[in-house]
């Protein structure tokens, strides 16, 4: 996987680890993702995929409570500053964008905008899914939550076919960390899920934790080439939300709770860890 030297510095890679809890990320052995920069405990703008990504597209990325450091706290300064969206902060060294969302904003700046999603909120064949994906030059919905290798193959093909030496905005929504917490080649079956809304006889905090952690470590190994190709560019990796695993009697997401709002955040801006 390769982007040319002329595309490197201003290109952007945005990865959302769907449903990944902060404590899962903190415990996992992750040599590739950890190389991006320090792990930050952040809070997402929403507790479900659509709400979080709609906010991301306006520059409201997960924020570290109490931090006055721009980008780590979007209130102090947004990495992606949309015109007319939110109060001004220290945005001088971020990306200043015009348009209805950051994807259109990057297109207006001459970027090639590519995206691929694995959960149904990105299904381009539905009116709701089309909202999050419509502004990309090219977008591919994988059809299930365990398609990372196919998504990476699609990205590779898109980058190979790119003939112009233009910067790239690349978005990747990863579903292996979403229920049922399964990846290709896993030694357990995807169903029944150990985490379902409202709980049930098959729900298990221990098994949910085990499976999500193993899925995240598998994802980490798959991302070697992609992270390397954007290493001198801007990389943001975060979860859109977490999951409840029995806390206060709650399971899964789509509910406002500390467990669904607390997420991992890593930033690397123009090759510099933040």
C-alpha cells in the first residue's frame, strides 16, 4: 500500500474502531496502532455510530476532558475546522474546510476522498446509510462487520488506480470490534453474540472482553502496511463509541452511559505524535 511522496504530508487517514472500548484498547497488545502516538482516554460525541460520525464530519472528534490542548480537546481547537460549525478555538495549524462536512471540505481543497465502512449505518443502498457516505469520491460498504481484509484490498486498488498526485483523505470504519466480536479465522463462531441489547442468557462480560480484545489485536496486525503508508501524514484513530457489558444492567450501545462514551484516541498530525 503506497501513497506518493508528494501526497504524504497533507494526506489524512481517519480510522474508527467501531464499538471499541477504551479499556480494551489499553489492555491489548498493539504494536502497530500504538506506534501512531500516545493513547488518550477520550469521550465521544455520541453513543451510536451515526451520531458519532455525523459529529466527526463536523470536526467534533472525541475529546479529552479537562485538556486545553488543541485537537485533543475540540473545544480548545479542532483538527478539522468546518466553517460556521462551533465556537472558534486555536485552529491555526489544523485543516480549515468549507462545505457541508469535512469530506466535501477536503474535496474542495483538491483531495481524493476515499471511504469504506463495515456497519449498516454506512450502507450506501439505504437512505440513512447514504447520508454518511455520499460526499466521498469513492465509498465502499463491505456488507458485514468482519471484512477488514476486503476493505484493505479495496483501498489498495483505489490507491493503485489513482493517477493524480493529489493528497488523500481516507476513512476506514472497522467492524471486527463491533458485536458479535468476530474476525476471519477466529477459533469461535460469530453467533450467538456474547453481548446483545437488554442482556440474556448468552451475555457474558468476560467473553465480550476476551473476544473484542482478540479482534482488536488481529486488526492491529492487518493494519501494518496502511499505517506505514500514512506515517508521515495525519492519522486519527478512535472509537465512535464503546459498549456496555452489564454495567448498571446495560448491554451493547445506543444508550448514553460512561461505558459507551469513553473511547480510545490516538493522533499523529503531519507525522508528529500528539
